[in-house]
C-alpha cells in the first residue's frame, strides 16, 4: 500500500514538474530565441503593405478569380476556399462521384478560361484540391498556361510575365528535395507592383 | 519515379543509417541510471531536483509488475490532467480566440488519444484548441507518451539482456531521463530549425489579412432567426456576400511540431496537420521531419544490439524493418505516380499523377514517402490526405499500421512490437527444426509464446471487431464522407489507426458529428486504450518471464538471430501474420476499389 502511495505521488508530481519544464520553459525558450533570430518567420511570414495593412502570408495561398491574376488551386478549406481558420482537404476518394463531377467542371472551366483546345490535357494541380486547402503554389506548367491570359488582361508582354513567374518560382531545396512551384500570392503582388 | 525521387530516397535511407549508431550509443547512456552524457552539467541538477520532488530513490529497481503499475498510474494521471484542461479551457489563460471548453466525449477521446501516443484528431486544431490546451494539455503527452514507449522498450530489452534476475529497471528513472536527456535537447534544436523554415512560434492572437483580390460569393439568405429564406419554389434564396479577409493562424506551433515528429505523436497543431504550410513550409522542413520520425526508433535497434552484446542482431532487425519499408514506399509511390485513370479520362494530365489532397511543394514522391513513414512508424502526421490516395496507394499506409507498426514503429513501441515478432520467429524456427526454441540463449517456452500471441491478437480483435460494429450501425455509416468500398476503408482505417496508436486518418470520416453522437469518439478511445495498454501488459509479462531465465551458451544447434536467414524469417513472420489477419478486410476495401477504379465505377 505504501508503495502504491509513493507511486501516486511520483505520478502527480512528475506530471506537474513536466508541465512546468516541457510546457512552460521549453516553448518560451524557443519563442525567445526565434523572436530574436527569425522574427519575421516566427510571426507568420506576413506580407504587410505600405500603410501597415496585412495582405497575407507568403506561406498561405489566397483565392484569385479575376482575369488579371494567376489563379491558385481549387481549395476545400472552408465554404469558399482558402479559409485560414479551417484548413482541410476534400478527403474524397478515387471512386467518388462528387470528386469526379468537380474535376470534370474544373477542367471545362480551365480550358475555357485559358483558351485551351477541348481535348487538351490539364495540369493535375489546376483541377484538384490540395491537402491543406491553403497551398500557396501551383506547378510551373500551370503558371505557364495562365501566362497568356494574364499578359493580355494587363497589357503586358508575355515575356515580362514569364520573367515574373520565374522570379516567384521556388526551386527544390538543395536541388533535389521536393518539387518546384510558383508562389501565386507573391507572383500576383509582383504583377500589381509592375503595373 | 523520377531520378530526383530516387536520389531523395537514397539520401533519406543513407542519413537514417548514419545517425542510427551515434544516437543508439547515446541512448545506452540515457537509459542507464549511471550513464554519462555531455549534457550532464546542465541537466543533472534538474534531474536531481525532479527526483527529490517526486520522493524517488533512483537506485531502486522494479520488477515487471511494479514497473507496469507505475506506468499505468502515470498514464491515468495524464489522462485526467488533460481531460480537465480541455473541458475547462475557457476558464484558463492563453485563449485569445475565446474558444469554449470541449464536450465530455471529445475531451475524453482527445485525452486518451494523446496519452496513448496516438494523437488521433477528432477535433479541428485551429478552431477548437486554445494556446494553453495545445501547449500544456497536449504537448505534455507528446513528450511523456514518447518517453513511456521508450521506457517500456528499454525494460523489455533489459529483460532479454539480463540473466537470472528479477528487476527490469525503474520506470520513473527511465521516464525522467528519456524526457530530459533525449527528447528535450533534441526538440530545442529541432524547433529552432523549424522556425528558420517558416513555422510560427508566438503568443499573439490570429492575424486577419485583407485579401489582395476580394471575392464575391453566393450564400443562402438567412432570416432573423438564422433560418434560410425560401422562395416560392421552395429553394433557398441566394444573395451576394463579399469575402475580403483571411484568418492567419498563429501560436506556439514550432515547439509543438518538433516533439510531435520526434516522439512519433503526429497530432497536428492545425486541422490539415503537416500539409498546412505553417506546419511544414518547405521540402527541407519536410525532409527533416520525416527523418526525425524514424530517428529514435531506428537508434533503438542499435540500443538493442548493444545491450544484448550482439550488434549483428540489432542490425538484422533494422534490415528487416528497412526492407519492409522500402517495399511499402515503392508500391505507394508507383500507384500515386500512375494516378487515377477515371480522372485522366476526363482530361487530367497523366504524367502529373494523383494530386488530389497533395501539396505542390511536396509533389507525388514526398507525399508517398511521408505517408509510408508516418504509418510505418506510429506517427500519424500527414502531409497529404490519405483519404484521397489511389486505392492501392492508400492500402500501403493502412497495411503498414495493420502489420503492428513494427517497421521502425513508434518510439519504443516499434521495438517492443518487433521483439514480439522476433519471439514468434524463433518459435517458428524452433518448430521447423524440432528443437526447443531459443532467443539469445534463453529458452522460449509456452508462457512466453502465449504472451506474445496475446499482444497481437488483442490488436486484431480491436481493429476488426470495432470495424464490424461500425459497419452495421447507423452511427458508423453517418460519419462517412465516401460511399462504396471507400467508405468501408474509412472505417477500417480509423480503427486500425486508433488501435495501432497511429493517429492518421482517412480524414473524411467525421468522428465528432454535429449532432453530438458520441459513438465514434468513445469506441475510438477504447481502441486506443486497448492498442496501447493491453499490448504493453502482456509484453511486460514476457519481459518479466525472460529476465528470470538463464542464458545457455550457444551450441551447434542454436538458431542464429543475425544474418540473412533470420532477417528473411522475421519479415516472413511479420507479413504472414499481418496478411492472415487483415487480407479479407482489405479485399473488401482498397483491393476491390482498385478494380472499380480500373473499370471506371463511381459511388
């Protein structure tokens, strides 16, 4: 019985000590160092305009629908997509009728918007939702297919738009890790700044 | 697979092999009460202080029953601690979003989920949990449930290594030393690296961004009592609404993500887990996160070899794990890269593979690799939505969990799970040659095999039993997001994940429905408890039996537990038992769905 009580004491006390060390000192120490060393990143990589308004985060995608802008991927986050407070994928499986219908509609819309042939293959990322619903990137192929429309809408040369695409393209880390992607928010802000 | 995919894969396995030995040697010092590490000057005073507050004599060892009892008491206190925090988070500090307390069954499910190292998320992180709940209620278990797993593995290894003894070490000492000397320092460095990649770490409220392009959307018009207004034809009246803002989630994320990976917990800070750009911003952060999931589990095989003074045995176990792992990755990546023929017929570029539920920065290969790692280990973090994988691509993570998560496995849990298979493998080998089976000089007798089988059968019973129940119940079917065989896969995946203490999901399944039906939350919580503790108790009994046995010197008839023969036998045992238990169920889910996909049948 005495052994049981000493075990109960050990269980309660260790839980409390761990709460102080692991849940108090540790996160605060990480916070302290990162606020000094990586201030912008620790605060969410925010993009702030001249008058101090937060316009987004470099890491998070936003919805774009206008013809002057590059379009992000479809999104299942929240009711209207790219809802930062409810990140989510569609979670629809390979034999889902609902997913099939959505992809069919998106392919038709993409071909119309970008002026593609009725049988042209469409980049997969352009018609599928991402895992988070906040994917900031589109594939390079997808961006190139949108370049002509954006250039025309803005009265810019296609070459200029392609330059901006290249400037907003994230290369694979260390040359081999992950896939290249075009950061759509940064690209669209660069376009707005260019004209 | 592209050439860069092969390079990444080779880099991953190469680096893992490189860190296995040094980290394994470090573990032998951490798991020795008199061990010496270079962190002693900093941490020894904290360790001493903790012992004295606990009233602990660190040199007093425990037998298997005392050791297990201490572990159970500690876990019980942990469940209560977190349950109370979650229920009353609205009364506690650090809740800038003013989130309410959780319902009783959701709090119970979550407290059990984190205590058992499962980290199944029945809740949506950013919309449910206050900073205090995340940082204290959940993070404490990320550390301690990992430390408990490592402690149990250490006790079992001592049971194998010691001869004619009765004690297996002291649970409290193992718990404290693992937490302070192993997990905490590694997490400090790792968390800072993660912030350098873009993971947030702050205590400010969520930010609101003004969208670059405001969107006009159609929503149903609501009347004063918040009911949709209907037109003459009985259809809801639509009105325009402008969406001009985006919420940007904040909080102490990096410190939690570090231990979530290293401790194979997997419970994300936000709903989308490691697919969310804040939890996993770059391919480099993704790569290091994958490595950290496997790091400790891999090092524990080296620890095993060192403790039993047979390093070749440790590497043979590691090799068996790696071969199973490589097989899983190749199958998963192949089917994800091949994509979905139904969608390709609609016009999706075939070369792009299956991108539904995947992030562009990770692409097909890193999503497949992550999915296999997270289920081979009992991590459960996800960087892509497994629910949207192709049929066979999704079968791989499911089967990895059903093998018992012994392919590296959860920290500690993977090793003790694999040692159960080792006992069975030498037993089968003994039957084949007609000798009393021996493992490292110890006779494996009826009691030992019974305990080993018990720990495996309990898993099988929980997974298949609960799945069967949910399949024929209204509450079970109400939670589904997909119809047809994929719906069945969602249920099977949920109970495999909960019982295996994994925590990943075919996340379309709603375990926490709006009508408050508690069945999923409660049954999943019991699956987690069964998968954790009803597995540990027989394993500790096995350790208690092994530690008392004499070690006989090897003879000409001894079956060697290293080398290719042993590795192949071990793989065979794992696959055979996994397949016998679960193939019929898998045939009803992903396997039949694969043929439906090829035939273009939709549900």
